[in-house]
C-alpha cells in the first residue's frame, strides 16, 4: 500500500458521519475517534493486503519487541496497539491513528538487528502517542477552511469537486519536520527505556539513506539524512550510558558495528 493510498483511505473514513471532533477543538479528532478510525483502516488493510500469519518468525519478533516497548508506556492502555507485517517489497512502516502498526517485509528484510526494529517502532509509536496525525488533520482542515473562505471572498468559481481535490491535496502531506524530529527523539527514548541499543535507530536511518531513490515510500514520509543520524549518535554520546550489544535478527547477516 502506497502512502497516497493509505492517506486516501484515512480521508475517506474520516469523512464518514460518525467521525466527531473534540469539544475543545472543533477541528481535532478525539482519542476515541482516532482509535475507531485506526481500527477501521487496519481491518481494511488486513482484508485487502497479505499480512503474514502470527506463526511467521518476522511477526513473532515484531510483536515481541512491540510488547517490550509497550511495557514501558504509562499510557499503554489509552491506545489499541497491534503489530502486523505486510508481504510487500516496499521499504516502509507506518502507524495508524490509535495504535495499529504495520511493517513491510521489504523493510524488515533489510534490517539486521532487533534494535533497528525497536528504533523504528519507537519512532512510529511516538506519532501515535503524540497524536501527530490528528494535529496534522486539524491543521489541514483549518487551512482548507481559510482557503475556501478566501476563494469565496475573491469570488473564484470553484466547483465542489475542485474543493474536494483541494482537501485531498492537503491530506497527502506528510508529517512536519517538527513531528519527525519529535518521533526521532521518541524512538531514541523508547529504545533506551525498553533496554535496546539506540544505535539501532541510527543504523536503520543510515541504511535507508544509502538506499536513496530505491526507498521512495519510506523516505517520502520520513526524510532521513545524515543530520538525523548524527543527531541520534550525539544523543547517545551525551547520555553517557553504556548500552547492550545489538541483537542480530535470525534472518539477517550481522557482523557487528
């Protein structure tokens, strides 16, 4: 599933009449509605795409790492987390609003250690816990309202279909760099708190950078560059802590740092 297809699916379900914003912010989707939306989209993904069975080693490893990270979350019961693997060569991973999280086999096959999975997983779960999608959607709705009002004021003859296209274009925007920086920091902290080596997150981003144009889906949502890798490694040095050696994945060729 491409990023565009995923966001289109989110947009379509969010437009349903049973989706309600929070009382505090008329543009903000509530926690309960984020969970409902995430569950609906996750169910559709599992119906439309081949997700690996629970008996697959890759699913077992992902879920075990997920449980280990969740055990450190004081708000783990706020969300409805799940961890699945989609059989697809895309180098990608994403977390839906409310907690359902998916990795592609194309990404897992390129990762070498459990610590790399933990870093990416911690990054994605930060998007859920900090409600980045809900904030992005609210901001897009406000921009749409402002632009629609401006068009009316200027008396530009836009059709309903054109305005719908405008909303779609707003929704396909990825997370802001601020959200990505927060998710990087969350990935670092979640790895450390769960007893993983945070170097795994830096190694994963470095691998993705080397793929360059061969990994457009993941990199379009997660603009990884050498500065991000360097920032994570700087945080490791600043922590002054010693971390356990990274644990190789059973299917990976890992010869150490």
